[in-house]
């Protein structure tokens, strides 16, 4: 886990990172959707969620991401 945060583990550190907070909420998920569709070639995109184990809130993201 820390290898990815510190730049190891095959992560492309040449691109700047966008961090989106609250991706399980409506606004955060819309921003994530936009960034993934339009900015993922130029940026690494990461998101945070208050409770990633809350399936009801995370399920739309899993569906969107193909999981």
C-alpha cells in the first residue's frame, strides 16, 4: 500500500495527481466521472470516501468502474 503512495509499485509518477474527496456522494461521483472521461490521459486520479465498505453508497461507483 505505501509503495503506491510513495511512488513505487509501477505507478506513473510523471503525471500530476488529482484527488477527489467524497466520491461516494453525488457531486464527488460526477466530478470523478468527468475526470475519468476527460483528464485520465494527463492526470492520475484518486478518490476518497468516508466509508468505502458502505456498499449502498459505493455500488454505483463499482458499477461505473465495471466492478
